[in-house]
């Protein structure tokens, strides 16, 4: 990368940090327990709207992995989710009163809160419908992974977003608060993915899977990106650029090996496609607060009319992380 491009990226990073500083005015603290955070705590950061039904299992899942504190941003929910979080002893909650779209889809809000509270911590940025899977997650807590990353001088950990779905129409089985969503959405695509390299930022760009074939069959290039870098040893000078797809400084995006080997990586099991999906998609389409004029939710709205069954004869039933490793979706790299 040339000197001019490096300079442009430094300027861009400074711009996003200044933008986050300005956007902090849209945040108001509902309950702030960050004084409980210890120097070595692993933190989760998440922004949400009307996800009350998902929050109990979301918190349980990450608590069981070893997360110590949750910093949550509520974008004006009206389903009681914020009230539930206020009562949780390991949650700090902010309310965001501004536009989700004009906050770069929540990135500005979380960039500010990470700058303020996450410096020096391993931080995990996930949505309430994303469950992190990593090598040995069935026997080793998240702390074991972050300790190994620290010992290996690795600052960021990549995870491919894997869309999970049920067998049969998504509305067939009701999802209830506290249930494991993988008991319903237990299928995924083992292949059907396209990977390219983003030359400007150095990250991989992955598309495909069931959303591409079900909702974007005619325009696969417009399908959602599946590449994520959710786990980072945060520094106040870092900034996310586009969701958790890429960061600055640019080197944090090198979560893959360019020389034929493999770096340790994980997966985010994406449990969007439950019985709550239809109402959620209609709500978000009406709000018009998502990327590219809500093109993703327009595709969902079109497909919802047919109550689609995303399952096909090539669908794979999820078993465990070792299955994902065999399929090449995650890798344990040098971690043994």
C-alpha cells in the first residue's frame, strides 16, 4: 500500500472518531454500571431495537462463554426489552434518540462507547441474533481464546456469519423468550459462498448462503456481506468502519493467512430466521433505517409473501464447531 493511501486511511480513521464524538450527544444513559468493569473483563457491545424476545438467551449464552459486562444501546424500543435490561446486574444501558441510518447503522454510537469504556479490553461486538462459535468453545471459555490471542500478539479475531434457518417455512414454529434459537433454526448452507479481497481495507468480502439464493437470486452481488471481525483487543484509537465488517487501522482486518496457511477463526451463527422474522422485517422496512435504502428488507418483504422455506437438499444440520472446521468455515489454526 502506498504512502498516499496510508495517509487517506489515517485521515478517514480520524474522521470516524470525530463523528463518534459528535454522535455521543444522541446517547443518554439509562443505567450505567461500568464502574463494575474490572481491568481484564471481556465486554460485549450491542445495539438493538425491539429484541425483547431474544435478550434472555443472548445474555445467557455470552455469560456462559465468560463475558463479564454488556454495554447495550437501545434504539427506542417499545417492546419492554430496555426495561428487562435495566434489571440485569451486568448490563449498562444507553438509549439512542437519533437516526439509526445517520449513525452509520449504530456504528458511531458503539465506536464512542468503545472508545470510552473498552480501551485495553477484549471486546465482542454482536447483534442479539448472533451467537459466536470458535474452536473448542464446547470445552474452553472465551477467556482461553483471548489469552491465546494475547500470547500470540494477535489483536483481532475473524468470524464468518453463518445464516441459520429451520426446515419448513420460518413462521411454522413459534420462538419463545429464553429458548435456544438453534433448537429451531438448526440448518445452514455448507457451501455456496463467494470470497473476494477488499484492496482498500485489506479485509475479505464474503457473500452467499441462504439469503443470497432465497432473496437475492437475481442480484447475488447485492446479497448481505458475511465477513465479520467481532472480537478485538480494543484500543481507543481503533474504529469500526462498516458494521463489524472492517476496521481501522487496516492491519486489524488481516484475520486470514495470505501465504497458504490458516489463522484461527470462528463463526457467528445468525439466527434471524425465526417466527419473529416476518413482523421484524415489515417493521424495519417501514422505518427505512437500513443500508442502501433498506434494499435487504425490500427483498425480505418480497419473499415473505410466499412464506419461504429456505431449506433445500444441500442444507446441513448444525452439530458443533468441529463440523464447521471440517467444512472449512472455521479454523483452529495454530491453537491446539
